[in-house]
């Protein structure tokens, strides 16, 4: 910089803005606004950052940087012609970043996942027959002319496909003057959902809840309702009324789902109620659909959006309602990148936007249950099933007394019930939350166990894929013919069951029955998953064998029997939420039984029928479960009576990770409202070659734990080299 430019006032404009860039940075950067460019907070802009041009959002106008820096600032290069991010969304980004300690830029990034193309839609080419046939008329050319004989405009690629020719044949006809190329008009926007399209008749039990839903949506102010209805009570139909009311008010609704891959049935039900399908938002959208949907959401033409957790961060033009379906579901917690809980952040968004939110579940999280008990959330209850169906009857099968045969996992009693169900032409569901064939493979001769080389985990035998697979890093290897340790041949045995092994057993027990395994690792695409689920719903499967994928939200009309193969599975680890999870998962999966006809029955194969969770399940005693769990959390000051955060320290070698974790803990600011536990080696001590230590931070309920952590980490040693520190506020996983 030369002397003159420092003293003379710059010729360029002196306006400046602070922009936030969607990368892993927390702070904003100042840029100059070129003359003639009008910018306000929320505008999307292109800015030079280092050697690149990047997308950014104006976070604050009239920024006030050091005036001496002014001449070193670069200019905003362009303003994008899209809707600006509203103040409401920018506040959410700031709030989430502040709460989770995630970099603001990374939170912003979730708002900007609109795919590559932001410009206008590329026009598609159309062709029309206008002139005479060419002199040289090949059979291919004749077919094209036939297809276009109506002299209307056809899509070029469709016409080529219909005539069975390449695009080159069409281009040839264009050169001859036989056809013209004209742009196809863009497809008309899909019709808007119609709130009056297919409204059902509600039962007297449902009517009260429906009225409450409509009132909350009509009020349109911040209000949290817990729609607490047993499985099969019609929660979806009921919250659709809040959506209908929101459509009538001309505002947008967002319905969050834990597992968007499984929502085929949901989309159909939505169409039955509103005449069209809602707009979808999830990771499997093509870039073009993503760009189109993002634009429809930000312009306001999308009236209802159903999406996975990331849909919470979209730039709705005028959001009027949020519904969080299956609000208790763990899948709402994101555990990489920004660690956030979409249900909790949805409540924050509703609060900032001053709109109502409905949390729906048959098995509310302990947090939401406590909020309803304390009157912070309005409870809207549906205590019985729709259509007079009974809740399933639940029984324990005590595995200490009723053992399956050696190497088998289905007890004789459960097998007998399955046989009876098949004879009644009803479906059975075997539930086991374990993917693959067997969780462990060992050598009978020397005892060698197959473990992942870079994770602290056994390799899981996957027979469909014919490989041993690590569920933590994805490493896999073929099952070797001999033990790599002692070279014994044919000595390898599978230990324990996975769903694939259960299918083998079910097929051996009932050779005539049609079986199907549903497990996330076997899904090749959302479409195949949806078609498999409709095959089940149509009754073309007798025995369904599945992981937690089958527990969520499905309606299988012919399913009356659910067998939980290992009810104790989720209780054995030291997870403070183990009891809650087990209660929720088993209620949900057994809740698939007896929804439309006949009586549903659930069998719990367990070694501990006297465990409080099993007892509450068997007695269908929801009160007993929540009372004892709430009491326990209150005594131990676990959430929601206290707050938790985890620090996860990992490094390529054990001493670095442990050393850093120890140093960090010694620097924790003293505060009598905070307890720092650890560091301790993580239960999953090594993942992908990284050694992991955990620190658990517990505080009183009203305490600003995020602020405490921020101050602490600012004092802490810097993370250098491959050392990584992750902060997880309100952790759901303790592994
Ligand atoms: N008023 C109604 N009229 C017609 N059908 C209804 C009505 N209420 C509910 N149903 C039907 O009852 C079935 C169960 O409803 P729904 O799936 O909404 O229950 P749910 O409470 O969400 O259950 P879960 O928690 O198990 O997912 C569905 O097939 C639904 O279409
Ligand atoms: Zn691994």
C-alpha cells in the first residue's frame, strides 16, 4: 500500500458489510460494497476469499471495521438474485451456533444446501414438425416424423426415446428444415395442497384433539403442544388439521420426520388428505430437485414441506407451523459436523419465528413428558386407538426357562405363535436391532476373534454381501477359508444372531412362508425401500424380520404378532438413556401389531422379565415407566433436571489423546454448579484408528453450560496436529 492511497479518501464507495461464509469459521468478514450495489442484511452475495469466489450472506450492514483496514478490504463481487435470508433464520443460525459451539459458518451451510444451480431453470428443448419430409427418408427418420405427426411441441429427448432413435437423428431433421427446435415451457408448478380435499370423520376421542390443533394453528403464536397419542390413535390425521388450518392462513408448514426414507406411506396419506404430495427435503434429492425445492421454499410457493432434520434450516418465506413427528426419535440428533438436536432446535425456531409447534409421539421423550407435566407444553392426548382396535397385549418369554434350541434364537413358544399366525393368514414381525448375520465370528480351534484393525469393534458377518464388516468405519473383508491365526480350516463359527441369521432360522422353521429382511444396510435406494414396504403392507410377506427401521410409523394391516427376539439388547450398555430408549423402541415396534383387525400381541424374549422397563411394558403401564424414570433423573440430576455436555478428544495415538484430555480437565474453571467427570476412555475406544477419550460435564438446569464451555475451551490447550476436540451439548450417545 503506498502513502498516497492511505491519505487520499478512496475513490470507491465507503460502505461496508460483514458477511458470513458457509465454511467452518465462526467470525464474519468485512467487504466493501461497490458503488451502485444495494445490499441489506440477509442478501446472498459472491465474495473473493483467498484465491476463490465463494457464496456468502450479508450478516450485518454498515459494518464498523478499523478504518485503517478499509483499503485492504476487497469488494463484494456480486449480489445473487434470490430471496434474502430472513432475520428469523439468521437469528436461528446465531442461536444454534452459540448453543452448540459449532462454527456459525457451518450452521449457515445447512441453510444454503440448495445445490449447484441458483440461476433460472435451464430451458428444455422441444421439437415440432413444421416442414416436408427430407428427400433421404431412413426408417429412423420416418419413425420420428410419425411420432411428431400431430405438429405439436414435444420434448426432444422424449421424442427421440419414443421413436427409438438417437438425438443425432432429430438434429439431422432439424438441419433439413423438417423439424424446428423451440424451448419447452417450464413445467407448471404442482397444484397447492387443498385443505378441504379429503378431511376424515373424526371419532369423539379425536375430536377434542382436532379442535386443539386447529385452535393452535389459527392462533399462530408461539406455543408448544405435545400430541401424546398411543400407537395407531391417528396422530397423523389429527396434526394434519393443524397443517390444513395453516394452509388456509396462507402460511407454510414444515413436518419433520426422523427417517425420510420410510415415508412412502406418509406421502400417500398426505395426498389422500390434501390432494397432492408435499414437497420433500432429504439427502437423496437430485441436485436439480434440490435447487428447485429450495427456490420453492424460499419464494413461498411450497406450502408444505416434509423433511429430515436438515429441513429445519431452510429459508421458508413464511413459516406458520412446525410438526415434529416421532419427537422422541434419536435420529433427530446429528452427531457429526454441528452437533444439534433437531427437535430442540425446532422449538427454538418456533420461538424465534413466533409460531406454533406440535411434537407428536406415542412414547414422548422424558424431556417433553416433563415439560407437559410442568405445563410448559400443552398436552393433547389420544388415549385410545382408532377404529376401536385394542392396544396389543404384551407377554414376556423368560429365556432362562424357555430356551431356544442350541444355535437358535426363536423360542418354541414364539415359533408356535408364528405358526398359528401363518395359519390365520396373518403376518408376524421378528424384531432384532442387529444388522447382518452375526455380530461376532470366532475360530473354534484357537478362539481367535475377528476384529477391525482400526476400530475397537468386532467385525460383523454379513452373509448377503459375503463379507465381514466393521460397522464403525465400513472396513470389510471376505470371510477367509481358514483361521488367519492358527490356520485351522472350517473352524470359523458365527456367534449370536443378526437379522440375516434370523431369516435363515425362520425359513427353516416355516419353509412355505415368504420372509423379508428390512435393515438399513440392505437398502439400495429410497425407491426400493418404499416398494418393499408396500409389498408388506399389501400382505405379500408372511414374516418380516427387521431392525429399528421397522419400528417407526408403519401401518401393516395384516400384522398382528410381534416377537422381540432380544428385548434386553439395549439395556446392557451404560448409557443413561438406555431405559428410555428401550421403552420407546419396544413400544413402537409392538405398536405395529393389531392396528386394523384382530388383536395384536407382542412377545418379549428376555432374561430379565422383572426389569422395571419390561414390567412397565407388560403391564402397559406408561405411568409407571415415566414416574420411575423421572424420579431417577431428578435424583441423579440428569436431563431434564440437569444439563450434560460431552467433550470427545481423539488423536492418532493414545498418549496424545489422553494427555490432551487430562490437561484440558485441569483447566476447567471452578464453579460449584458444574461437575467435570473424566477423562475416561470412550466405550468405543478406537474408531478409524483414532483413540478416543471422553469428558462428561454436568451442570444445574438453569446454568449456561454453552457459555461455560466456551470460556473453558478458550483457556484450554490448542488442538494441534491430528488432535480433535468435539463438543456435544445435550449428548444422546455416550459411546
Ligand atoms: N378419523 C379417522 N378416519 C379414518 N381413518 C383414520 C382416522 N384416524 C386414524 N385413521 C387411520 O388409523 C390408522 C392409524 O393412524 P396413524 O398412523 O395416524 O396413527 P399414529 O397415532 O400416528 O400411530 P403410530 O404412533 O403408531 O405411528 C391409519 O391407517 C389412519 O389412516
Ligand atoms: Zn472399523
